């Protein structure tokens, strides 16, 4: 029987915090629907010397190499000494903190009767920590070597009768439109970019235990993450909040700071796909299920 585990693993000029009431944040419970969700993508395996790398052209950002290396160490330690047989493989899905993809690791027995290294018909094997790390690290080091992006997508590598696999699953979903604010408007793309830089350059801690109230706020209180960036006659309204959006197997919600490059990547992805109308990105990552939204509003 296979074993599958799921693991959680600067101020900008022009920034203005216009008054906003927490209770007026947009309704988001039905912004996404289940039929939009992605599945595992396994494309373009070409084997060379026992190594077959995935074609990353349709596989999203992949996973961060340093984060993947740490996850692999934990996976191999967890399964050190485990017994492999034809009906007893091991596999785990890991949530990540960087990029738009989960990491999927697996160890199985080759379906071939023999490989270049061993006869495998009816074989069984015991997983070794060092062999596990060596083969999965090989996928990190030898795949995705000709791309500008540092993201890793993995593949399969055969060692004796054992097959070590690494693949990615896109866990982010983008939906365009749906602006819930009063005086909605499409945003000029340059102003949208300015708003993204303002919000993602501001240190804001999002916490799952924030308790909303009816007080009128002039800016985010502790535990909230939103921004109203005003330029000319436009307001760039950016909100990040914990929200399942129909996603399954969400990790336990954890506090995190929304500032930084991941914030920019996510909101830029909305901008690239949706243009000035904006929209939302549903994330199912290591910090839980989180909804990132950006829309426009007339300032007056």
C-alpha cells in the first residue's frame, strides 16, 4: 500500500492609508470555485543515464532549491529504513513558502524486470538515508540547469531497482474581475505597479487570530494586511486575508509577514493575467490558505 503524507511546511513615496473599516473588507467566500483547481503536471520525461527531468514549460515556478533541499533531508530521514515492495511505495506532498507550487516526493520500485544496474523482478528494497538524499539531490542539481529561473521541477532517477521521484503541483489559482468595492474602476498598469510596490514594501503581519470589530480604522491594525495606495484619481486597494476559497488540505493557518518578493510575485501574477481590472489569487501554501486581492477604486 502506498503512503501519502501532506505537510505544512521600505516605505514607498505616494503611500496613503485612507480610512477603512475592517468590516468593509470585500466578501470573498465564493470568489473561487472548485472547477478552477489545478492537478499534478508531469510532462516531457527524457531519460539520460537513469535521470529523467520534467519539461518545466507548463509547471509554474517550481520550488526553491534551498527549501527543497531541506525538505528532502526531512523526507529521507523520515523514511530511512522503510521497506519497499511492489505494493508498498512511499510518497509525500510538502507545502512550500516560496513560489506557486507544492513539492511531491516519492520512492518506488522500478516496474522494469531489470535495469542497467540490477535485476528487479520480484525485488524488494530498504530505503537508505544516504542513497535517498544522493538521488533526490541529483534531481535538484542536474535538472532545470538551462533556465533563468532558479525554480526546480524535478523528474525521476533510477538507482538499482529503486525509482526516486520529484515533481511539483501548482497550488495557486488566479481569478480576474469581481471588484467588490464602491466606485470600482480599472487601474492604469503603471499605477497598479506603484500600488504593488507600496504594499509589498510595507511590513504587515497577518495573523489568523485577528478579531474584527466595528471600530473605524485609519490603517491596518495588528494582525491585518491591507493598503489603500492613492495616486491621481485612483485608489489601489490591496487586501490579504486567510480564506479557504474551496481549496482542500489547507495547512494550519500561521502568522506571517506579507512584505517582500513573494508578495510582489503574487500580485504581479494577478496584474499579468488580469490587467487593470485586477482580481484575486488563492494560495494554498505552508502558511495556510490565503487570498491576495488587488482592485481599483475612484478616489472621489
